[in-house]
């Protein structure tokens, strides 16, 4: 049994996504926009004219709302797309799609509906959307006392500005499938998100949910679904820094295998440097790092101390996604809200770029990279110098360095 409600901003792609998801799950699809369109057509007016009437006459809203509530009570397998669908069908998995207003205007201008007033420019569409959104929000506040733009109403929020429809659908399917595979002895899962069950065990949400911002790179992880299971709202968006942000706390999450990979390619240090933009930050390492055993224990201890002392980033070791979700849930519940920070990827300085390139070679660490540049001054001279001139600094690694520099590339 699938019960899904999709809301979102105009131009976010919610109708396209709703149609595709309903086909995949083979469930009944109801578009509230179509219901309102039918009402407008029956009256011989446009949707814009119907919305204008709705400013003073509440029957416009009640007609479609009553049908939505009826669907939620009687139907067992459905997907409803509409701004207030989440409100009238509380026993559902609630999705909200957001989008940058400039991108939304371009999308709508490209594909204007026949039953809507035609706009001559993208700017005109953008202005119309802003006006319509404000009008609709105020009407819903007036008649129902709810703000459908409040992201805490939803389980899953996705910024579709830079995503193709198939990418948005992929995120939704991953989240739903992960929820389906949760252990069924979880009381929260049975109480809140048993959207695939034959039994009606769902209950209405209690209180507003805290929002966890999640970078798109985490879309295939089980962790976002675990956080939903813990009663949090998940918002997928592009994060310049960190993998998760909740109440101003930036969280870099790494599976143990990825942690060691980031050590070898030196990503870990640039990522920790970027995290320093946040006053409060955490590195969570998931899994057993001892089982990886990819570097000497003393070297590992040195790196962990450097992260904690040099960059001031506390480290938490977590068994799996379920335990990581519990840590993040505690932050959401106990942490006081912090001011939002506009974090950015920090670019390397000209000198750091040279060091980064040299340090990427096997056997060349920060110390040897600096010595090479101090002696040869330019990267070109380092790469073209004979082995005998490199040997005083690189020692036995000088031969391997020259072999890599002169190695031919071929594609299998």
C-alpha cells in the first residue's frame, strides 16, 4: 500500500514527478490542479479567474478539498499532487519540491498552459508566479491556518533547480525503498511510515519536525531515510561545504573506506579547512577503521589528532547509518538554532596549487614538495630535471617519480 502526497512550488516539476512515481508504483494518481481545472472549466473561466474568486468565496477551496479528504480516507493505494495534499492526507509520505524562482519562470514560460493567461516574457512569468504564490499562501492561512511553504510540514524536500526529472525521481525512489527495507520491529517506522503496509497503522505527525539539509552526493545513502525514520525532515540541496547541516552544525560524514581514500588523495585536509567556516562542526566516521588497516596505526593517530587539534573538528566514530542518525537526531533535538552561514568552497592559492600537484605523487609529502619547489622554483623544472638532481630530495623515490612523469597514457 502506497500513500504519497507531493506539494511544491510552481515550476518545480511536481506534476511530472507525480505522474512518473505513480506509474512506477502502479498507484492511483490524483492531481489537485486537474480538479481545480475541471471546476474552472465547468464555470467557463480560467484557473486564474477561479483563484481570484477564491479570494472572497471559500467554496472554491472546499470543493477540491472535500474530494481530497475522501480519497485519503477511502483509497488504499494512491499518490496525490497538490499544495495542501499533505494537510488533508496526514497518513502519507509527504514530499515537497522547491526551485529557484528564476529557473521556475524559464520552465513555465517555455511550456505555458492553454488554460492560463499567456505571458510575453520570462520576467512577466516570474512576477506572476510571485503574486500567485503570495495570494495562495495568504488564502490557505486565512481558511485553514496552515502555511504550505513551511518545510517542516514534509518528510522529504528536494531542490530541483539543478536536477533533471529523472534525478529527482531517483532520490524519491531511493528514500522510499530504504524506508521499505527498514527493520519492521521499529516502533517509529510502524507508527509513522508504514506506507507499504496493508494495515492502516499511520498516525498524524506530532509537532513540527526539525530540518536536516543534505547534500545531493548523499542521495544513495541509507542515512537520509534513517533520519526520516527518526522524525526529521530531510532537504536535499547543493551544499558547498559538509554533507549534512542541522541547526547550524556542519557534519562531514565518511564511511571508513572513504575516510582512508580521502587521506591518500589529501581531500580530508581541504574538507576540514572548509569546515572551519562553521563555528560548530563534526566529522563522523562510519564503520570499523581498524578493519581497513590501510595505514600504520601511528600515522592514523597523527591524522586524527591533526583533524581534532589543528582544524578544531571533533570526531565521532559510528557503527553504521542507524547510529549516525541517532547522533544527528540528538543534535536536532538538543542544539540551539545557530545563524545560517553562506559557506563556500575555498580555492587553493597559487602556491598551494603547486604543492597540491607535487604531493599527489607517491612518496612525496608536504615536506619534500616544499623542498623541491624551493630548489627548482617552478613545477616545470621539477618535472623536467634529471633524476640525479632529484635524488638528494626524493632519494629512492626519484626513479619512480621520473617514470610517472614520462609514462604514456593509453586507454584500454
